[in-house]
């Protein structure tokens, strides 16, 4: 018995007799594909290139509510770090750091990451008067401070080897990790020290040189003369023999 030919279905018959229909279907599929690609890939790229960037506002120093309000008003979002940090500038609950920083240009809707202050973490410099050098070091470190320079200075009433004073002085507020210089009595007949010449030096260098020589900067006067930030004069003058730890007054150009 001869095998019956298979019956051709409607779709196959249309594609065989009317190939242009196949071409139209293929064209329709390609158009849909390109439309999806354009919408998902090309359009976002074009949009980004034509979006006007905004200036990131200053949020440091604001509380969380004010920071959110200001950021959103400028076209941005905010996210707060989980951990807070101690600050030397900003009080507790204020924004101490932001990323990106103020003034930077950025796309609208970008998130500004903020860190809130845990507080100033101020430490009171301990009273070390009449303590030994070793006791002073222990007390300073226990307070969360760092021992700076140690100077010998004559003193009539405080025994040799005992603390005369500190810089910053006892009771002053400092931050964790700040240095404290210690002045130790060399006895009533301690030798005097020659004052170094700091005239003409930059202010920071002059202060450092005076500290190294065993002196403290006293009064500073500003004067409009010469290049800004240079020491114009000092008192006592260079070469003077005075007790270590004494104050040297400076006149600085502004």
C-alpha cells in the first residue's frame, strides 16, 4: 500500500508560496530587537551625556536632618555611615565628612555618603606639678595624650627632677593623640639657655625651633610688612641667655 503524502500545514504553505511574508516576519522581529536595544542601552547613554551636572553642596557641620534637606534640595540623596568617628572640629551628631566633597560636579540623584561626629573627644591635660619624669609620662599616656619634648628649666621651689609645668598647661583641653611638652626642674642653679634667632623664618619653623631650644612662643603681634607669615622681630633678641621654658614674643608679617 502506497504511503500517503504528508499534509502540509498552513504556515509552511504560506512560507513556501509567499516568501515575502517570511521576510516581513523576519523584519518585524529585527525591528522589535533593535527597539529594545535602543531603549535599554542607547537611550540611557544619550540621556547621561545630556544631563546637566549639579554642584555638590557643603553638608559638613550640619545635623542629619539639615543635611538630608539640603542634599535633597540640591538634587542628591544621602547615606550615613554605620560607624561614627571622633572629630577635632565638629561636635556630636554633626556631619564631619562627606563624599563626594562640596563643590564637586556630579549627576543628579547621586548619593552623598556622610559620616557623623561622635563628638570632639576633648581631654583635660592632667596636673603634673611636682611629679617625677616617669610619673608624668605615665599620666600623660593614661590620659590618651602623647609625650612631646622634655626640657630642663631652673626653679627655686621645685626640686630637681620634678615637673615644673607642661605645655599645654594643666587643665587645658586637648584632643586624643595631642602632644604635651614637659618642663623638668634642673634645680635652683640651673643653667640659662641662649635664645635662637628666628627672625626671617616662616612662623611654623620659628615655633618649632624655639620649642626645640626649650622656649615657648609668647605674645604674637601681626604687622603688615614684607612677605606674609615671616617673623619680623623677636623679644628677647637672639643670643639672650634666659631660663629654659621662658616665653619669646614674636612680630609676624600678615
